[in-house]
C-alpha cells in the first residue's frame, strides 16, 4: 500500500469518526428539550415586546422610549415593560406600562399615566 493510500484512509477515518461523534452527541433528554423550548419562548416574547411596546408608547405620547426602567415577567406567558418619562412637563408622560402576552401575540395592556389605552 502506497503512502498516498494510507493518508487517504486516515482522512476518511477522521471524517467517519467525526460524523459518529456528532451523531451520538445530539441526543437530548426530555427535560433539556423542554428547557430549551421555554428559553426560546421567553426570548421571543421579550423580542416582540421590545419591538412593539416602544412604538405604541411613541404613538400615544409622541415621546421615544428606549430602555425600560423596570421589567416584570413570569418568564412563560407575559412580559411587562415600564418606563419613567423624562419630558412630562413638555407634554410627555410620567409613567408608562406595556404588557405583552405571548398567547395574544401582541400588546394586551398599555397604561400611560394611569389611563388604560389598550386592554385586551
């Protein structure tokens, strides 16, 4: 057997061992799959809230909000973002609260200075 054939067999052997290792390491337990699903769900709810809530607050008050001062969530079904307004004396707002529920797929409650603008 020539030197070239030995190198070719070694390369093929490395690929086969690599595929076997990757194939056997992908098995996850039921708990790991559920935990990963819950994390993805919470990340999706949070991303949706960070996209929709600032737009709703800006549409209602004319003031752009960026980072919430407080966040509340059960990490499964809803997230509530709260902001403290900076320009309340210039027509802005003092407090805003936006709740997004994952099962609705949108804002379920928007409260600005104690007035409910959205309630689902």
